[in-house]
């Protein structure tokens, strides 16, 4: 088996991860996408805690990173068709 360069190995892992995420269900995508909301709220709400500035920065980085991970992971799971489906469901509920 030929050895891969680190760049090729990372691409291979990324492709496998993306394929796995896209194989998950629509419902799972919506759940993961909704999980980003509490992380966004917590990333900014923690600024009110009476802790040091460096601890606030670390917490913000972690929580905001989790929010972005949930957001992009949920969008990857949904894909284009799932996004259109979710958008149509939200439009129907408003009208």
C-alpha cells in the first residue's frame, strides 16, 4: 500500500467525515443545527460571569467554536435539499 502524504491523508479523512455526516437523517441535521443556538447564547452570556478576562476569552473561544461546529455540521448533514425542505417548513408555519 503506497504511503500518503499528510495533505492527502487529511483530505481523505475530511472526505470520509463529510460523507458520513451527509448520510445522517434530516431530523439529525435539524437537531444538530438547533444545538448551535444555546452555544451562541452561552458564548456571549458568559461575559456576565465574575471571572477573569482570560477565562472569559477561553470560554468564549470554546463555546463559539462549538456553536460554529454545530452550525456547519448541521448544514452538512442537511445538504442543499434538506436546507430547502427546512426553509419551506418554516415558511408554511409562518403563513
